[in-house]
């Protein structure tokens, strides 16, 4: 039995993201690590995407994006997977609430080896859902995303149809300096995030979770606007 799919609609014009820079942040060089991971296909991306992922954020420097979740589709298996993921900080959507505001804060953290991503989802009832993870440059694929309790996933970066795609390539747990790979049955499946440039100055992040047995179990899309030039 599937939850009803909400209609994907762009966010209203005028909803904009806002840059917040640490007052002590010095002018910094361009971030080149995402481009290196994407390889020659980086040049196929629209200029706004390349610019967005070429901003180097110094320690404590951050950018805030404001947007709206346009729709979330979750099967019964998807809901179960999301609830089980609460054990490691609830990194997946918990509800299919329809169009809700979302805030994404990206903070530079060389101390942690990359960027801290904080996502704040408003909810129809109760407190907002807050998801935190660290995108760390390193590991077998060159990029990892780590959530609570040392659980993380290796990420492969590629370009597909002029969109930047982050795709999981195995999961692990890191404890007491030891990293162990997790078997497939202990994972939600393949997680893919697609960053695409949209019309009218908007861009989108689409999240999908595909279970090895149940197929596509979570599908979410959110729209944002580019921040004003400072």
C-alpha cells in the first residue's frame, strides 16, 4: 500500500536563500574538490551549479538556503526504514506532509574534513525535523556523508543530464578508530540526491531511496532559490 504522492510544485517567487558569513571569515579560494570528483563531466553542468559547489567555506563560514518541499512519497517500507533510521539521527524524511518550508545550512568545517549540512523541515504537527550530517572529503570514493553514531555512506559523484548526482556506494560504521562496512541487509538501500538547475532562478534537490527488495521506497523533491549576490 502506497502513501499518496503529493504534487510537485515550485516554490513561490520571492522566497530566497540568504548568505550568512562568519565575521572572521577571510576571503577564500575556490572549492575545487567537488569538481575533481566529478571529473571531465563537471564542465557539462550549468554555470550556477558549478558556482554553487565551487564556493570554499572557511571554518565556521556558512550559507543558508530557504525553500520548500514540494512533495514526498513514501511506501510502507519507506516509512519503516525512516523510523529505523532514527537510531542514527533520523536522516530520512519521517512524514509525507506535502508542501512544507525547509531550511538548509551549509557550514565549512575543515576540522571535520569538509562541510556540515543541517536541514530543518517544518512539520504539520510538533517540532521541526532537524537532520545533520557531515560531507567529508576522503575515503575510498573521495567523499563520505556521516550521520550520528559514526554511521556513514560512501558517495560517488557524477553528472547526469546536466544535474549533479550524489549516489551512495556502500555504508560503514566508524567506532574507536575502526571502520567496518555494513552488510546490505542493515542499510536502507541506494540513496541518491540529484541537484538540478530549474527555471526562473530556482534549483532543486531530489532525494530517492531504493531498497534492494522493495524498490523505490522514498521519493522527495524540494525547490530553492539562489541567494542574492553580496
